[in-house]
C-alpha cells in the first residue's frame, strides 16, 4: 500500500481532535481520536453521508445506553445485550457502516451507569472526532474521484496493453507475466472501487444533473471494456497454448489482438478529445471483428484437435472488440468539453 492523501488527512484529523479536546478540557481524548479515524472517508459525498448517519446513530446509541445504564448499571452482560440491540437497529435502518463507532459510544456511555453528564461528555468526544475528520476532508486535499479514476484508468490500460500485445507471441517470461498479470488484477479491483466513488459523486441527488448522470454510462463502459480485455488474458492463458496451432494461426490471432488494442487506444484518445470523432474506423473495426469470428467459426466446424479451445479464445477476443465498439459509440455522443466547463 502506497502513502496517500487519505493517510495524511487521517493523521491531521486525529491531531486536530486531540487539540480540540485539550482546549475544551474533555477526556478521554482517545475516543475523539478513534472517531476521527473511523470518520475519514475517501470522497466528500461519503464524508457528508457518514457525518449525517453517525449523528443519527450516535445520538440513538447514546440515548439507549443512557437509559440502559440507569436500569442495568455497567454489568458486562447488559452492555453486550445493548450492543446487540444497537447493531440490529443500525442494520434495520440501513446504516451498517456506522456500527463500529456507535458501539464505541454505547460502551463508553454505559460505563457511566446512567449519569447524563458523563454520557454527554462521551457523545461530545465522538462528535468532535467525526466533525474533525469531515472538516479536514473538505479543506485539505479534497478527494477528486473523477480525476483519480481517469488517471488510474490510463495507467491500468497501459498495463493491459503491454500484456495483450505479448500474450499470443509468448515473448514475456512466465514469472514476469504472472507478476504483471497479478498487478493488473489488483489495479482493476482498485479502479472498480474508484468507479463506485465516482458514481456516488455524480449520482448525488443534491448535485446531479442529467448531463453529468449520463456520463456515468461512459465511465462504466470504460471499466467494462478493460475487464473484457483482462478476460482475454485469462482465456489465452487457460486455453490457447493447449490447442493444436500453426504459425499462421498464431499470426492471425496476434494480428487481430493488436488491431483491437490499437482501436481501444484510439477510442480513449477520442475520449480525451485528442482525436477527431470519426465513425468510419469503428465500422471498419466492426467488420474486421466479424470476419475474425467467422474464421474462428469455420475452424471450429472442422473439428480440428484443439479447435474448441481456440474458439473460446476467439469468442473472448470478439467480446472485447464488441465492448470497445460500444464504448466508441458512447464516446461519439459524449461531450467532454461541456463536462470540463461544468467541473
């Protein structure tokens, strides 16, 4: 894991919460620090949502713990039962993400055995930590999911392009190929998480416009096309080299895969507004993809040894080209310039 802005902001939020507690003479300040750690979120939308949800569940948890403390004191069994009750309530109102910090508040309040002033102290400590994290997340290096997604997307595509260009020719050493493929797999999972943050930001009901919401489809298809490219790697590794092939077969598959990658690159350049929008290349690539699949079907019908496996690889490549073609159609109707102005 690399050092990032979120780690730095978590440390600053913890420091800020501790200073506020010292200034207000509230203790134990560790509760505020723990709350700040829990409350640091990867996007502004999640920070705001988490703040509102924690405010509700912490208030509810503190109230339940205060009443339970009056009747059951701080018996361990009573604390455990109340924790279970609070967890059930959080799940029922669909605020599962707040359970951890809410339970910290519940246990802290029940230690006071029903003393309202002690309970208020514990609640304020949690609130200080949450607010500190929220404020730091807004004013200090605020998250930019769109920029993070697009930047990481290009890095992942470059990794994918390198592996696809060498997978049929088998030029890369096995150990290096597997290491790079694992890195690509991890990067794709990370990119999927970035997309979820981006989708939440764009679809935020308080900020979303139709033009922005429509762009979610483009970003989603960009990610989907990458995943289809990765599936080609998996399929080639699983089936291609176990089939009976000729040099002509290797050349045909390698050449078509090179065309697909080049086409994918052109689509992304159009997305970045670096190439003119031209549908002729897309139509030509679609015909080329169909011809390739037709050739694979004819080989399959001949029932040569290993033809079934080659057909599986051809199908994965065809699907990769098909999804890239869909991305091209979306990019053709996507106005990146307008989005830049809105951003």
